[in-house]
């Protein structure tokens, strides 16, 4: 089976967004032994899309489209394919009901063009969209399979994994279950991680191990194929154990975990509350935590202490300490953590201070950050970072490192 991936969207050709969908689709198809021979990108133009389809049909058995299923006039993928294969579009009642309920639930007016998203190719297998509105679809015409997926990655990815890949496995006659487990790392780069687990990567077959760097973390996806989920997990378990034996200190979570969700999970599990004193991050650390629902049960509050006088007058940091060690120091970070814990009577205190840039701060070079963490009835611990990046990149990484080290302390 030969596959061609066709990404539809003028924004891709203009360089406004990167075609990450093709990368994701290719990597997931590789896991089930399906070969992708071509990647094509075409703008929102029905004539050019028709030309692309004709060429793709001459060299592939499966055409996978991403994009062009939305409500606007430039979303014309399914209309163009319907015309090309001599089919028609019909309403999918379940999809239409889902769209209508969404607008009712969010108290928004549903414009007429949104109904367009419920149109599907006649006779197609409808692929459910659990994170968006427009359903996908799969249809066969003569000897070619056409699979239509939405463009937004958060909609396309689960639809591909949960709907399209099982369809393809049925087409090629493989009755296998594909199970993946994602390990999430922080404090280690993708290149270093790959280097350390190179022996595992070199011997992989089933399961496969795929590194991936995201904005928040580095991940390893372990994917196994077998006759059942249980059998696939038995293949994954020893590989995960081997990875943990090499780089387990950097693992903070799995699958859908984020730094903030894992930190919240551990705080709740221990029955701890938390407060934070933020200098360099100016509230970013608490904002990351506040992304989690139910945060008020754990996050008591905190203060932004950007100015040295505020550190002293509002939080009680000793002037002598700042004079002797400086504001960008482990002593300052520890004092921030202890004093904010005391001020808010929380179980845990976190203090963050550093030099974000673009110039040195208090005699310390750009990128130096100190994080202080104090748990109940314990001596504060401190962590030093030496970051390299823009001012705001350093601030965001400092906040996320604080979450990562908080997780480590809570796991002890």
C-alpha cells in the first residue's frame, strides 16, 4: 500500500504555519508498516486541488487529505473530491446535532455556514471529531481510498489515531491493536536523551521508540502492535523499564500529563497547599498552575516581588541577606520560599529569582536562575539554572523548571 499525504491550505504555502500534520501522519503510519511515498501541499483552489488529486491517484493507493473541512468558502476539500469522483455531499445528522449542541452550550449564535461542516461524501465512513466540529470521512472509489481529516492538529491527531488508522488496518487486513505509551521528560534535551538511549533505539522493532520535542517537554512514544491491548502493553512494559533505568530521573509524567497537571496531582495526593513568591517569572509559575481546573484547592496565593524593596517590606526578606548574597542567589530563592510559605500559611513555598536579560542583573549573567522550594517541616532546597535564550523564553523556562523541580520534591 502506497500513501500520499495532501495538505490543503494556502496558509501553508505562504509560510504562515508549518505543515506538522504531514509529519504526524507519516510517523503514525510508519508505526503500522504503511509506506508514505509523497507529501504534497496545495492552496485553497479547487482547480489546483483537482490537478493534485489526479497526479496522486497515478502513484498511490491511499490519499490522505488534511484541511479544508471547515465552514468558510475557502474550505473546499470535500466539495472538490465529491466532484472529482462523481459523488455528492449529504448531511450527517449526528454531526449536525453535535454542532448545534455546541453552539447552544456556549451561548453563541450558530451561523448558517456552520451547517456546511456536517456535510459528508455520500456512502463514506464518517470519522468522529471528538475535539472539534467537522467530521472526517473515508471513502473508496474504484481502487483508491480517500481519507479526509481536519486541518487543526488538535482535531486531526486523535481522529487519525482513533478512527483513520483502524480503518486502514481493516483495508490492509491487519487485525492488530496499536497501543502507545508516552513518557514525558524535562531538564534534558532531545539530542542528549536520544544519545543516552541509543542502544534501545538501535534494537527496536516492536515496540518502536520515537523521540519528539515539544514546546513544553521532550517525549518518548513507545508503540507496540499485537493482537490485544494487553499483549501490546506486555511488549511495552520491559522497554519502559529499561528507559527508566537509564533516564528515569528526568521523567515527570506520562501520556496526557503536563508539568502543571502533574504538580497539581501530587499536591492534591499529599493534601498540600502551595504559595509562591516570583521575581523573574512575575506570576508565570502560578499562571501555569492555574491552567488546571480545581487549582483553588491547592494554590493558596502568592506575590510578585520584582522590586528588592518589595521583597523586604512585603515578604520579610532580610536586607542583610540581599546585601551579602545578592538578589540572584540561592539564599534569596530559599528566603522567598520560606517567607511566602509563612505569609500564606501554605504547606509548600516556592521562590523564583534570576536574571532574565537582556542585560546582567545584580552582577549575575543573563540566564542565571535560582529556584527555592520548601516542604512542610523541612529545610528549603534550591536549584540553579543556567539558561540561554531571549528574555521571555528564559522567564517561561524558569517557571516550567520550577514546576519540574516541585514535582521532583513532591515525589520524594
